[in-house]
C-alpha cells in the first residue's frame, strides 16, 4: 500500500505526524507536491503513478490528467470538509471513492465569522491601528458605530457552521434569517430561524454571513446585481469559498456605500500570489478584514482533520466505506 500526501507548495512542509502514526506498519508513504507555476512537475506525476490512497490537504485540483496518472488509486481522501478540488464525475467513473471530513472545525469557523463581524462592528482594527501605528488616542477615529443588539443576521447556507453562527447571533440578541433551499424547514424552525428567499436576505440583513459549499451555480453569487439590492448597508462575512463573491463587485459596492464592511476568510484565488494580492482591489481598506483561509485553524481542528481523513482513507481502501465519515460519491455504500 502506497499512501501519497498531495500538497501544494504552501502545505508541503506541514506536520503529518498524526497521519503517519495511524498508517499500517507495511504502508509506504510519500509527499507529492504540485506547483502550478513550475515548468516541470514530473516528480509529482511519478509519485501519482504508484499511489493507492491519495490524501489531499493542499489546494491541488485533481483533473482528468492527474486522475489518469493514478491507475492504482482506490480512494481520494480530502483533508477538508469540501471536495470540489477534483473532477468528481470522472473520478467516480474510474471507481475511485471520494471521501472528505464531515465535521472538524465547525466551532472554529463559526467563531471566526463572529470575530470578524464584531471587529468590523466595533471598528477594532481602526482604533488599534490608530494607536499602534499613528500614536493617536481618539474615539473619533471611527464613525457611525452601531449596536449589534437588534440587527438582522442573514445567513446564506444554514448547515452545521451556519447553524452555529445562528446560535451565536441569537446570543447577541440579533434577529436571524437564512437562505438555504436544501435545508429541511424543521431544522430552521427548531433554531428559531426564518427561512427566506435570497433577495430577501439581501434586502433585510444588517450582516450577511456566507457558509455555502462552492458549486457551479453559486460562483459570483454575490455580484453587482446582488449588492445593488442591499438596502441596509450590511457587513459581508465570507466563510464559504472565495469565488462566491466577485472581488471587483465587492470593491464597487464598498466604494458606492452599498456594503458597510467585509470580513473575508478567503479570496477568489485559493492561493493568491504576491502579485495577485498587489492587484486585489479589497486590500488597504480600514473596513475590510482578510484572513488566509484560517477560520478553521486551531490545535484541536488540526488533530481532528488528520485523524478523521486518515481513517477515511484506510477504511475506504479496505472496502469499509460505510464506516467512513463521509463518502461523497456513494462508491462502496
């Protein structure tokens, strides 16, 4: 059995001690790094050729060429909740089990969404920068702060993380509404959350918090047309995926005053280069927080994602898909 850890240049040196401790004694392990900017990735493809289990942590899209380069591969285990970094239908047709982690960072991600929201509501970055950088002690550095109590939180995607955000919002005495066309209504009802249409989210919300998986249908879901429908100058929080928001459109909405502020745990590019960041129209704004897709990150979540994903890979390789958490394409179920 050959277990290959597929990484991008940013994740290639990460700690894999938890996964390695779980590997069977006779397993061979290797790290395959794909660098999209490199002229030669022959070593990466050579390692794919002998792969039985592919563990995917880095942002490396497994297209048809990479899938065809893994003739022995029985399972691709994503060390993420998402599983969009693969040609899903092609891998399924090849008989490859696709698994990902169902829940390992719900609390961290929800806490991060709320932390960004509160920092923007209370102008924490503005005040801190004024003191730390400008040595200016002034309450009036920020203007038009609003009490959180009584605001309406609009959640787009009321899954596990969205539900955790909803509970936290209610703890701050916010009204919570949500858009999720796939959610059974009784789940929202039990939370005391009103399900509404997407346009109503745009029109009624003081804060819009995004927690959807990325699909072909929701790429640039938040575009100029969507921002133009926002009546209450909301704060936008994105803990879903970067491509759901058009960066150009969000910059326009901020400039036009249609959006009050934005807290983004990611950008449209999963791994933005320095050049990308230098061109990004959202940088350099006092009312925008941008994190390096770190909302999930804690010692606890790192241990859990390593344990669960490694267990998934080994179970699916052994034909025990029903015990994995969770198989996304139904193979072996």
